[in-house]
C-alpha cells in the first residue's frame, strides 16, 4: 500500500511538472514576449483550476464580451422574450381620412427586416400595409413619423472609435432599427492608383450623400472606410479596394435608420394607394401625443436572436440585448446592470462600456469569463439556449476556421474576439477523455500577425484536449 501511494504521488508530480513545462514554454514563446497574455483553464467536473497565468489581469475583451451580454439577456429577459414595434395614430379617422400622424414606435427590435431571419427583408412592410388598411386608413393629413425616442437621444456609445461608427459593424442599436441598419456601396475599380467609381448603393437611401475618395490598390483586401457621425447624412468614403474589380462591395451603417424606416413605410403606403399629404420624419424626442395603438409587430425570440449575436458576432444585436437589459432594470449604466445580474458570481472589477465589445476600453479578466461560463453551465434551464448560441470549432460562426484541422474540431464551443492587436477565445472544451473544461485565452498588444496568435491558441487547446 505504501509503495502504491509513493508511485501515485510520483505520477502526480510528473504530470504537474509536464503541465507546468508546457505552459511555461507556451507563455515564453517569442510572439508573446511583448504581448499581454491571460489564460485560465478550469475543470468543470472537478470544480478546480487546472492552470492559469495573469487570470485576474483585466484585458481588452473585444467580441468575447458578447458571451457576457447574451448571458445577461437570457437571465434577465428570458429565452422567449420578444422586442416589439407599434403602429399608432394620433387624432381620429373619419371616412378613411386620418387627420393626424401615423407613428411608428420603436422598442429596440434589432431584427426588423433582418437578413438573418427573413429572405425577403421588406416583407414586414406588406403586413404593415394590411394592418393600416384594416384600421380604415386610406388617406393621411399628417406625416409618417418614426419615433426613435425609446433609448434616448444619444446616437452612439461615447467610447466607440470614429473609424467604426459609419461602417456596417459600427451601427449602434436604436429604438428603431431596420434591415440590419446596413447598406452596401458597389465599386468599379480599374488599375492600381486610379479612383474607384461608385456604381450602386443598395438599398437606395434618399438622404445619403457620399464624398468618394476611394482608390484602387494592388493589395487584395478591403481597406475602405466610411467616415461620419451616426446621424450625419454626408459621409466621406476613403481608403483603397482591390484593383480591377467590376462589383466590389463595401458595407456601411445606415445613418438615422428610423428616418429610413419612415421613408420605407411612406413609399409603401403611396405604392398601395394611400394618400399622404405630409412627409416622412424621425424623432428622438418623445411625442406629446401617444397615439392609439392599432398593430404590434414582434421580433423573433431572444433565444433565436442570441444565436445570431454570438455565431455571427453581430454588434447591433448585442447592443440591442444590452439596451433591453438596461431598460428592464431601469439602469442607464450597463456595467452596473451586469454587476447586478451576476452579483452571485463574485466577479473581479471590470470596465464594461458597451454590450458588443466594440469599444477598446472594455477590459475583463480571464477569471471573470471563467466565472461567467461556469455560472451558465450550472444553469440547467438556460444553458441549453446559451450553448446553442455558441460557435463550434472548425464548423461554424466565429470559430469556423479555428481548430478546423485539429482532432478537437467540433469539441470546443465558444466565441472568439478580435480587433487591432487583440485576440481572445473563451468557451467549453470536451477533451479526448470526455472531461468538460473551460478555456479562456486573451492576448493584447501583440505586434505579430493575428494568425500567429490563433495558431498558438490552437496549440494550447490541443494540449488540453489530448492530456485531460
């Protein structure tokens, strides 16, 4: 018996030494010498930390923050929650004539006309016309007004970068959102160094003006940026796109999506024979007259929305989830909302400025991500919905190309995050021995290629997969 104990202790010591040797070699790799790296690996079955380094150090999270935002939304709103949009009118309807205004009241739905849910992104307009006619409206003396006051007048989070907020991934969530708040600019480019020509904008936005300074380049990537505030109609488009392209597309964020929605409804009504004596408008001030609600449009369920949020790393959807949580808790501070929802998780102090991770001032520790993922794993009611929203390594979402050639392809469920000099991974790993492990890897301020950080992260997960 004594000999068995000695042999067991020696085996444990040998395994620990091997583990520490691997981790030390991994952390001391050349590409990490000028990089801030935080790692935590947690055994869910044994409820213990396998190893960690800088686990309590706050690091820029990028889009892995969506893991926190979607979890908070599930906990506070519930998987069956739906956003709503109301059609209302002011004054009265007499003999088919509405003497007041048609109001579209938004409550933060990010999925109205979304390509992620509807093949025909404008199908909702047809239903709305049916409902308007059901209400007995054949003519409007007033205006079509999109009421975008629900989330306040601030156009975007203050910590977002100027170079982000007019590009497709930088559209803030508003009370009214439509067709993913995105439009596409089609360019015709010729030889490198010559101006690229705009040949189409889709959808056509009547009030959008583009000052085009984009050039063709030998570099085969999209280096074009759309610059301007989220409510500014005049945009600067500059940078480069690949040379000799007949239809190269650059996506932007629709300025004032509420106004664009009002325009869409206005045009659809006229097309269907409804006379409008006024015009179309948007407002971020609460209308004095509430109006009479005659139709309520509902979004897909939250459990469906968070699948798009996490798998597609959709910033608009994440921000909408965060806004809904703040409204539910009547709290304008998102960080305080998060702290309230996860008060039993004993999170270390973090700095959370948005729900999507787009702000470079968001900092969260690897330990906090482990506590989050552990909390969701233990929630038997919500975890199935949360798990369904996660990307699968080598298969789909943000992890489609992560571990695709490894034995653990399909066995790591989670989320990646990236921005300039930032790369992170967080999720659940099922090992070769069937163990359930949480892995969080965060790298900041690296000067190497992002692909090299990805490869080193794969190496670490491969070691865990094969040895636990």
